[in-house]
């Protein structure tokens, strides 16, 4: 089923007899397309709706580069449809809620507890720089292995910044690993068994601040005097790298830690393609450090909670309400196919505009499937738009003012199931 938008924040209702246009912008990855036929070809049809082939859109939102040639064809629409109940169908029985009786909480004794030891020398800090700088030695790499060396006090790494190789304004897949044991990456850089995957996710690519893993599910503690190796795999987007110097160069340093330049890794996790050349250098480490309190430091004063008094709710009259009309002829359905098929007319497109035509009953579109152009196994950025008014995309395909952005997100690229907008 390719990829999927995921569940739409607000389902798109298409009244019976109406046409709703959609536009999927495949970001810098693009989509797979069937370049043939007519933009009005009915690619998929059932008793509820029709989906047209639509138009291929060049790279860049609402681009006129292709001029409106037929494309698309790898799409699916997930929707609900709830027809009215048949004449004379019974409604649900009333629900009667019982009387509400008084609730009393017994008087409790005062409770005394201590707050955690309060010392103010706990810091949330950052070291490094993952924003773009135009160094003459800049190049690309698939990923970067580097060392974080804690000096005298223990640190807790909470997130890591890095710099995707382009794709600005879109989200791209990455993976973050740490070496399972303390020590440098160098002796184990080509041995996946020595590494633990921390995150397999997506991040937004920017110039000003680079990208960031976001808060790690479990912070990585590095004891004072120890070295912890990390590896960022930049997915099919890759990273920007400074190819110079030595893998042990100290790129960033403060009183708590050092960050080394590290090694450039070729495309593909733990690839030996580069053989361990120096790379990296666009990285930042966010961390906490909380040294113990100095000898004799006072602890916080106890906190005393007051007595808990009884709380009574007055007796209420019984309440009667009706549940919503209960009829079972409501369906959650799907039409179309966004999984890969090897058609002779297959090609690529930046995005696809197409029409969804509701027949006699109203439908509610909940998510849309599509097919990224490669990048299998990673997540990529996409945008989903709908035409603001009912009607085909054709007369407004190059006018952004006529369209409403529904989702700007990421989806996993697969062959068997394609991608999906998500609900």
C-alpha cells in the first residue's frame, strides 16, 4: 500500500454528487507516477466513489514545470460512509443514570514529607554547532561516528544536533546509535553487534540550526573520565561533513566534555565504503550535569500537607438521556492501490493532483495512500492539500490560493504498502 498520510486532522467530507480535488506534494523525494492516458481517466471505482488519474506536478509545490501532463495512478483513499437509517428504523433505548449519592473522604492526619535535596548547581547545557557553515572542506557523507568524552563530572546526553545534506524545509529519516560499551568508535566502527539503536525517526532539515534527534527516549549517561561513541546515520538524505584533519581532532570542548571530529560513513548503515576517513564536524550535544552537593549543604525543609476534610456531593435527581441513533450500516472502506506495480509507463513526478468523485452518498475521507519514488525503509516529507471549493483540480492547479494545506508531515516509504498520509 505504499505510504500513507495517516489519519487526517479533520476528515474531508465529500457530499454525494460532488468532486473534491487533492494534491500530494512528494517533497524532495517525489512520487512514482504512471505517465499515460488522460488526466480524467478513472483509475479506481466502486459503488461510492471514483478516483481519477490526475496530473503530474513538477518538483516544487504548484510548479508549472510539466504543464499539466497526465500522471499519478498510485493512490488509495480511505474513507467512511454512513447512509441514513432506513425508514422506521428504531432508535436506541434511553440510558438512565442512577442517583448520585454523597461521597465522603475521611479526615486524614497531617502528612509530612521531604522534598528532594535542593541544590542549584544542576545545568542543562549544549556544546557544538550543527548549523551550516561554508567551510572549504565541506562535502557529503552517509553518516558520522564520533566520540563524546566526559571530563571530571558525569553528564547525561539528552539530544544530539546534526546537519542533513540538503532537503531544506522537509523532514527526513535518520537513525542514532550509541556504542554499547564505553570507548571510542574506532575499533568497532564496522561491527553492528557493538552498537545499540537509540532512535529511528525523522527530523526537519534547516540551515540556521541544522536538525536534531529530539529528546532521547532514555538519556545516555557518560561517567566522568569515560568516552561514549555515537553514530548518526543520515538515511538516504545523508549529512554535511568537513573532510579534513584527523578522526581524533577535538572539534568542540568546554569544562564538561569534548566532542571529536570522528569518521565519515558511506551510504548505508555501518558501510565500509569510505574505510574510516575523517569527517563529521557539524554536530551538537545537549546534556545535563548535576554534581553532588558540597559537604554540609543544607537539605530542603519538610513540606507539611494540611488535614483532608470531608467532601460531600449533594444527592442529584436521576438523569435520562438518549444515546445517538444506532444504525450499523456505517462503513470504513478503502479504494485504490498505492503499492508498487511495474507498469511500462512508470516514471517519477514531484507530486500528483487528482479528483475524488462521490457518487450518491456522502463520504468522509480519513487518509490517503501514495507511493514515494524510492528511499525505501526511511521516512520522507510530504504535504497534502485539498481544493478549498468543490470541483476538479484542473482549472486551479497552478493557483496556490485555491488550495488548503491539510498535512505537512513525514511517512515511511515501502514497496509492499507504499506510503500513507496517516489519519
